[in-house]
C-alpha cells in the first residue's frame, strides 16, 4: 500500500500541522456525494464495476489485438490516453504490440514520424473520445482509419475498437454505423479519472499488462483509502500540500528517480492542474526526472524563489538490481561502491537530495509503493485520485469540472471556419 513520508515537510508548518479536520470533512463530502461535482465521482466504484463481464470483454478484445497486430494505435488526448500511457511506460510489459499514441496534437512532423514508425506493419486502432468532436483526436482518427481501410478493406472495421459514450455523440454514431466493437466511457467519470475504466484498461491489456491483477489491487487500494483517519495517506498528502500552499508554496514539483515514471508525472499534472486550477486558486503542478534534472533544474530548485514544494515518488525495491563491479587499479575511483547495488546507491542519493532541498527551503513529501508493477501502478492511481478530490474540496473548488478547457476550442473552431461557430 502507498506510504507517505512527511518528515521533510512538517518543519515548514506551525505547531498545529496539517488540518486533518478539514481533510475529514472533504472526505465525508466526497463519500456522501454532498460536494461539488458529485455526479462525477463514479471513479470511486470503477474497480468493482468493471470486474465481471466488462473485464472479460476488455481482455478478449486485447487478446485479439495481440494475436493480429504488431502495432496498436491509440487515438486520444488528455485523460483519454495519459493514464494508459503512464501505465504502459511504468510497467513496461513484454511481448505485446508496440503502442503508438496519436491524436495528442496537430503537428504534421509528429504525425509523419508516427506513420514512419507504423510502416507496413499489421495494426489495429483504439479510438478513445467521449464525443468524437475534439479536433486533435478526430483528425488523427480520420487519417489512421483511412490507412486501415486502404490496407484491409471491409475487414478494417474488425480492427477498430471505439471507447466512447454509451448512447450519443459523433463517435458513437460512427461506431454503431460501422459495427466497431465499442466500450463505454462512464457518464459519471471525468476523463482524467478514467484510467481504471475501458479507457485505460483496453490499451494496458493489449500491451501485455495484467489488468486483472491491476483492477484487483485498485479495488483493495480504494477500500483502504476510504479510511476516515489521519493515518490515511491520502489525508496526509492532501492536508500537507494545502497547508504548505497557505504558507506561500504555490508550485508543487513531482519527482521520481525512475525514468519510467515520466508519463505518470504527465498524468498527475493533468489530474491536479485540471482539478484544482480554477477560481483564481490552485497549486501549480510541475515535474522533474531525477537524477538527470538535478544537473539542469537542480540549481533553480535549490536556490530559486522559495515558492516550491516537492513530492518524490519512489519504489521500495527495484524489479532487478545491478551490482557495481570491482575494477583493478580503480582508475575512476569508484571501487568504494563495488559490491553495492545501484538500488542502494540511488536511495542514498535520494536522501542526500532531500536533505539539501529541505535545508534550502523546499518542503519535501515522500510517496512510496513496494514495486514498479501492476499493483504499484494501481495503488498510485487510486492514491493520487483520492487525494486530489480531497485536496480540491479543501481548496473550495469543484475538482471534477474544467470550464476553462473550452476557451481555446471556441476560438480555434471559429478561426478555422467550422460551420456554426
């Protein structure tokens, strides 16, 4: 289960510490459905709801993709792809098809790079969109669907899997008309909270992740995170980051010493940025990758404006360790590390960085899970989602809407000349 270490943060707060009373009130509002945006809290039940027939359909479709395709093109943007990509990058399953994520932008160079990667290989498409009208994924789906139809003819429809609204929308209409196998984006779950639905589970399963284990771990994690106590790690994280925000720490840096965590950080940035950044308030979510960024952003973090707080995600043990070798002559001076695992060396480096940053005025919160696997991924997803909802209510905002997202779309469609704008 997730553990939170506040030893590097509490000294920045007054004697009262984090406001667990407010965290408890926020948790109660979430659980009872009395808070803002309660219609979009279905993610709390997703692991239980998806088990059974839906999970069977997801795993069966994933097996067909694995049997017939060298590449799976996942078309989606924001919450429609970030969770799946985060899990695939973190878990790094083996023996599945390559997954190419498309529809995340409008760059012709990026599109052509993806087309070159695809080449003439056998492929399938999973298009993920609630409405089907968001320009970036809609344009990519038109392009990749055309390639699929040119390659396979009428049989192309058997290689397209649509994850969309259960009853309406452009993509739902296309999927029904063409006979694509369809999965549902739940009405009561926003995109950034949807990774434990078919939105995330189908690409994860197709890539080779054990989604049954993942869903089971998520159900257990959400049960544990429903504990109404200051011992709840979601309370600890949410209350501490809000207390630090009240002290002028307005930017939160999420860091990890695992390069495979990069897209988990991207998923986290959407989750917290879109949930909390409204009504003129919110902690700005940023991310870095250690150790690499210690040699680039490290200077700013250590000595820049003191508006930063830092959350470091770690894994208690590596999946495979590597022992530093002994070299005769010791020309590079590293024999003092010989026989020690890189995992141990990395942990020492992490503690050294924590001490330096805390001494430099940057509060440090630690978040850890046992292993970088399906269970660890599920636990982190559930932890950050629960803490985000509690934190948003503590800030006084609706953590489940995103009114500002539509502003650029209105301008873009009008400037492109879309009919009706």
